C-alpha cells in the first residue's frame, strides 16, 4: 500500500482534531474557572460547602438522585425593562406644598413630558399650582416651560396619529406611585432608550433584566445555570431526566413558586424546608401520593439511637410515631439547601428587585 503512511497520517490528524475540539478546547474555556466575587461583599459564588453539606454531596451521588433530578435551570430568552425609582430634581422640579407646611410634594415637570413621550398609551394631566405659589418666579418659569412642552407634545402626537386617553391612568399617576415599571419584557434598545429619556429629565431610572423560560416561570431559579455554578462539584451531577423537580435552586425557592406537591404551607423558614425534605426522603408518598420517588426510609431510625447528639425526632404527617433521621439523611438535606443560583453573575445576571420608595421627608 503505497498510500498507507498518508492514510495513517490523515487518520491521526483527524483524531488529533477531534481531541482538540472535544477535550482541549473545553479545558481552555472552563478549566481555569474560579468562584466569582459577589459585589459589595467579601463572599464568592459558589462558596465552599460546610462539612455536613460536603458529606451530603457524596450521599446524593451514592443514592443516584441525579438520575431523576436535574440541577440545571433552563432559560429561553433575556429581555429587559425600564423602572422609575425617583422623580429626581432639576430646574423644572417644583414643590407643590406651601412653604412652612412641613410637607414635600416634588413634581418633576420634565419627567412628566419624558414619560408621556415613552408611553403614548397614557394620558397626561395639567399640573395645578396652589395660588400662593404663583408669586414664586421660579415656579412660574417652570410652569411656562411645561405648558410649552405640552404644546410640542400635542404636535408630536398629531404627527404620529397618537390619541391619548382622556380617562384612565396618566403619567402623573405613574410618577406618583414609585417604583414604577415603565416597560417590562421589551428589547434592550427600547428599554435603554426609555431609561436615557427618563434620566435626562433628572429622574432616577434603571434598566431591569427579565429572564424568561419555563423553569424560571415555575420558580426553579432566577436565572439560567452556567458552568461557574458547578466549580466546587467533582464530579458534576447535572442529571438528564426530570422525573422529579429540578434541584438547582431548591435552597432558595419561595413557597408560592413551588409546583404542587412541593408547595409549602407555612413561612418557608429553613427549619420548615428541612422538615419537608426529610419527610420526602422518608416517604415521598406522604407528601405526593402519585410520586414515583423511591423511599429512603433506611436513612431513618424508628427508635432513638444510642448515640450522642442524635438530633430531634421527625414528626410525620398522619403518623403517631416519629422517626429519627440518621447522619446521612441530615447531610443530604444540608447539601440540598446549598443549591441556589440567586447570585447574579456577569455571564448570567439576575433581575433587580424593586425597592419601595421612602416616604417624603418633611
């Protein structure tokens, strides 16, 4: 075979390319990943697990829980929103409360116009100034500019065939109830332009991230899972089936977001979540009659063991005799409670929660 060496070299080259693509490239991309620092804190994500949770990781692996539970939140899209947090202050911001009244009612007239430009579906009401304030030259000037801007806004509406509602919510109402979601789940260009429009008027506005996907709608996580979430896991037990719920963020889910029968009835305290998980381990049918999850009753003693620090007994629903969780049962629950992806990362940000506006200072 005169072409044998060439064929052998070609086969070797093909194998080398496959190895580089499947092994070397992922190692170069992910091999140097390290925990990410959490802004404004000294903590990192993911943090090293405490001893009990680290032991629970081995219990999780040995029981094969990963075969029926994934640990990966899926996300379909990333949209944005615009949120108004404060009216701010500029030359055309006036206080409609009388001097000496001890009250504050700031109205940013430029913000009203800016918000009307951003939301043609909202009406805009005239601003009535108390007669005693009309003697203030600053108020008169700001009010005159506002009237001129209203005229320009009307011309712009007519040119775009915009008909503003004469009844219903107005931009004045939106500004008076902050924080206000001006836009939700829109393209980044739209959200950014609105935030800039509001900020240029002197108001305080922010860009809001909207993570979308069935897992996020179920409350299984606030954002998608990324490689950095599994830096401390060896091996990484992502799982491939969802016979049971995903466990990527089980340590931080709100009770109202749980799909039945994982919905808690109380306050979702750590003790309540731990109790729920222990009952599920002992007999999943006590919480979900149709569950196909195998029981791990062998992780519990029916009589108090003769060991120190055996822990509190576990009360079972509908049962008279409590059981005593063994060390491995508590370790597995401790491990599950460390599963959380509520920390925003550069590659996977989380939505900012709106904070209620502080009451006006007198």
